[in-house]
């Protein structure tokens, strides 16, 4: 049981590390000024809140719901 717990812990750590590495590769501070999907202007507030975003709030939420 103890061994199992450790394996799970290690797995969690590895996953967190992978996610962190993925985030580090993601673009920072280069938010698009226009949505790549509908061409609408992305509000400054969103561009600052979500560095590297390329879609407006509406398209982003549509994409998330579509998954
Ligand atoms: Zn859009």
C-alpha cells in the first residue's frame, strides 16, 4: 500500500512537471489584438488577463464547450 502511494505521488509530480514545462513553452505576453476565429478585437483586459490568448472570450468559451 505504501509503495502504491509513492507510485501515485511520483506520477502526480511527473504530471505537474509536464504541465509546467508545457506552460513554459506557451507564448507569453503576445496576445493577439484580434480574434483568430472571428476577427473581433480582443479587449485589452482579456489580453492582459490571458497572456498569449488568440481568441475573444466568446470564441474561447465556444471552443471549451465544444470539447
Ligand atoms: Zn472571436
